[in-house]
């Protein structure tokens, strides 16, 4: 249960696929939560945040190469509507 004024649980989606603006903006986005990388962290500054984002991208790409995650690409969930 969330405290008064609390937005509750949130997720952050980082899109690894490259899209043109014409393909992406105004389009429907489908997201599947397939793993967990790390809890929320407060950073001392922008350089630390950017370094961690880079590390997180590497972790995410490695996780997406695992057989369980690779199988998600074949899911009907990702077929065009």
C-alpha cells in the first residue's frame, strides 16, 4: 500500500533498439518486465549516473542474450496490432 501522496511503485524503461523519430513518437510501445537490474540509487553527480546507466545497459544486453529472454522475442505480445 502506498502512503498518501506517494505515486507507488514505478519502473524505468530503457529502449535499446534504435528508432527514427517517425517510427517512435506517437507509436504504441509494448513492454515486458523480464528481469531486475538494481534498486534505486542516489548518485553524487551526473558523471556517476551516466557511468551507471552505461553499466546497466551492458547488464541488460547480457540478460537479453540469455535463452529465457531470447524466447520472449517470439511472443505474440510483440507482434504488430
